[in-house]
C-alpha cells in the first residue's frame, strides 16, 4: 500500500510511515494511492460476517499486504471488540449507535484501532513516541482510553478551556500515567493549529518523535469505515436507496464513509449535518469555502471552523464542487432546533438522543422533504449522558449514566493551562519529553 500527500500526488510513502508520521512534511494529508474494490459477493453477503470479520476483510483489502494477516487479525480482535447496533425509529429512520465503546463515543473505534496498529509499527523502536491530539470533546477521551498505559507512548491532549462538557473533560484529565492534558485558552481550531505547527517545526521533531491521533492520521479513518458496512449489514436492504446522515465537525467520519463507498459499499448519498459551524454545508450549497473561527454550540464536538478532512474530501472528488455536491447534501441546525429535535425523538419514539444525533435527525428530516422514499441511517456519535444536563433539561427526565462514566465525576482534574501561542507549547513539550 502506498499513500501520497494531498499537496503532492507524485511522492509516496508506505502505510507504516504514514501512520507514524501522522502528517506529510508539506502539511497535506496522507491518502491511499487507490481504493481497491471489495468482492461483489462479500458486499452482497455482509449478513454472513461478524463485525470483526468485516473489519478484517476491509482492512486487508485496503492495506494490500502491508501488515501480515495474522497480525492484522490480532489488531482487529483487540480493538473492534464492542458492537455498533442499529435502533429503528420508524421504517425509514434508523439510528446507528456508536457509543458502546469504553469512552462512550464513536471515536473509540478509531482510537483503539490506532493504538494497536501504532504499537505494531512501533515494535523495536526504543525512542518514545509522543502522540499529539486536539479535541473538541470526544476525541480526547477516546484517545486517552485507547492509549492508556500503552508501552512506549505518551499522549498530549489539547482541548479548548470551557468548551467541553464536564464529563468529557474528566475523561481526558483524570487518567494520568502516560496521558497529559493541556487546557488551551481558545477554540478547537486553536488547538488543532498548535498540533499542526508542531509537526512542521524541525527543531521540535529533531528532539521528540511526534505523531498525531486526530483524524488527520489515516489510521483513524480506516476503522471508522468499518461501521458503515456493519450498519448496511443490519438493514440488509439492497433495493431502497440508503442515505448515511453524519453529524460532522472535522469531517473525518464522513470521509471514512466515502472511503467505504469507494471500496464498493452501495451508499446512495451522504447528508453532512452540522451545527452553526456550517462551513462545509455552505460550500456544498454555493461552492464557496470560507473557514472562520468556530462558535460554541450545544453539539460541541462539531464546533470546528476549519475542518482538516475537507482537503481529503476535495481530493476524493477531484477538487470539483459539482461532484461533491451531487454526492453530499449539507444542512445546518441551530441550538434551539437541536433541543426541539431531542424532544421530538423522545416524545415520538421514546428514544433518548444526544445533541449531535439530534442534529443528524433534523438534517435527515430536511433531506426527506425532497427525497421521501429514502432510508436514513443516522450516526449517533456519543452517549446522551455525556450531555446529561442539556438533555435532561429538554426531556424532563433523568438520563442514566453508565458506571464507567459516572465514576469520573468525583475524580480530580489534572491539566496544564496553555495560551494559543506556539512557543510556550513547544517549550512545554521539550521540557516534558
């Protein structure tokens, strides 16, 4: 398997180098040279495979021998070991629950797979690996859980001060050991900018072996594609058009779906559901891409004003607006509508949905106005208890908190305050690693 940079399609690296570097030297993003098609019989008979078997077949086909099959099976078995069930609201509306992993968010799939595959490629290297990750909410907790006590690795999580929920913050600030948290006085975009600048700083990289655990790393996207097949398997409908509705912030999740589609999964269309940070929906409607500082919303994990994976989306569609807008529809949902969506889903279907899933639900309803015969699979990206106060206020009932999250409430937060300037961040890394 060979990968190129979105900024240089004529220079290639292998899978191991792409994963361990995270970013190309030119600040592009790594992309596979091509996407091999899965056998037609495999796609038609997904119902005959377990989730782990699907993950193995997809990654084996994509990686093209870059990892021996026995090692790849071990990576899959150690990471994709929790379910992604579908809950049906009505005949046309389905919820794909992606919160059954240890941190109760969809990013557990990517983070745990990434921890396993990095450990594989890190074998025999004595130099400590420092993993940088920016989070707008759920990524940090998933990465902290996935890499906790992983030998030879240290994790540095940057998150925006005051812009994640209390339980999300506890997930990334209470583990200790090899996990450190930096509380940045800015937005997620500021956190992301610090991480990207660190990879481009030659002095820093000469002293510290850095990589990223954000969805800028290709190792995060590959496992996120697995649950698109798993969802399709559960519906087992090859006749009606299937639309995936993806609550979107940094757009890694929808990019993973596009990869699944490229490899042969018959997805009819994608709906990109955003909150007030509607940069990509605006682009899909107008052709104008105008990143801007993110604003805080109820669905905070999507509070991104300059999504990194948009570069991969452009690459997949040949940098042509018409091609992308034909395959993806974008909708923006504000906070007041989001609350009404949570309330409607609860009262109509007796289902408790989190704010991100509610954005997806409302985006699908908007899409259905002109496409009434489609079946929608809405990605429910986080457990509603992570947004307990907001959800309880809307539905007027208590939300049960899984024990693995509830026990964090009384744990002491440990973090380091950091401004948005790069040099203090660089100095902190050098002094600590």
